[in-house]
């Protein structure tokens, strides 16, 4: 349902911008590959969260900027890993771990076997997400980034609607809170959020764009504290400090590199 709502936003954006919906022969294969990658990545993320603890899933899913930086190093000629980028990643991910351990700990999962399986799927999902964002950056250089996103949402809707009725028993509710949450997930996240991310990775280096996603766990814990009154955990302050240090290192390095290029 959130992909349906996100697709409506994406179609509206393409109409407003005058993008063509026609798929050229040379675009078919890239769109098929990235759409299937999208389906597998989301599937692994959902199953991984089901078979492991919240702490494990959060920490492992948050590794996708690391994977994006690694894949970009080999796929995007101008997006190389270097020592300061690695330092920034280490500080920021240490902050994520501090927040997750302080908030939920690493206990959970019904059995060691299920926890390991869930951990593996969460880590695989994060790796595929990093790869998908790098490929989106590459593919959208030759076509509309909105078209790349729309193909993923369309294939995702097809697979997950069929899968839901085969493996689950879908229940729909008229509860207002349900639809407020659904509209937020669909219009804001799968619509505006996905489009903004696609726009950014087309125009900027994938490792730089994905780096700032390290703030997600911190934002989630902080909003849960403010909105829901949940205990923020003992690691929130330390985690925020480490993430800020990582962001300053990354931002400072990017600024100096840009200034050097402008002087040259």
C-alpha cells in the first residue's frame, strides 16, 4: 500500500516535470535488474526484522552507507574510499551501535538459529540497499531518476500484493490512526523521501548522500522519546556525539576537496 501511494506521488512528479513514461529498449535491462534487486532487498529486510531482535535489525540495517561506499569505490570512478571517509564512517557507525545497544541491547530472538538467520538477512538487505543506491546513481545518469524509482515501485507492488495473498492474510482497517500512518509511510516516505533520495544520488556521490543516513537510528530513538515517551536509552548522547564527529570529519573533508578543486 505504501508503494501504491509512493507511485502516485512519483507519477504526479513525472507529469509535472514533463518526463516521458516510455521505456527505451536500452533502459529495459537496467530497470528490470534494479527493480528485482529492490524486491529482494525489501523482502530480506522484512524477514530479517521478523527473525531477529529490534537491536540487531537496527544496527545491521544501518550499515548500508558503509556498503554504498564500498560498492561506489568499485563502480563510480570519482567516488573512492580514502582514509578520512573511512574515519568518518567508523565514528558514525560507532555512534549507531552506541544508540542501539543503549536503547534495546542486543538480546532477543526466539532462538540462536533464528537470530543468526535474521541477522544474516538484515545484513544482506543492507548490502543490497547500498548496491541498489549506487546502481540508481549510475542508471539515472542516462534516464529520469523518477522513472528508475517508478519501475521499482511498480514491480514491488506486483510482487508484494501477490506474495501477501499467498503467504499472509491481509487485513485492512478504517481506523483513522492506521490511515494517518499509511499516508505518512506512502506519501512522505515512499513518495517524497524516495524521490528526494533518487534526485540526490543522481547529482551527488552516492557515498556522500548515503553517509548522512547514519542519523536515522538517532532520529528514531529521539522521536520515540519525544512523541511516545519511550526511554531514550543510555547510549543516545554518546551516539549523537560520535555521529556528529563523523559528519564533521566527512563534511570537512568534502569541503576541503571542493575548495582545492575550485582553486585548481
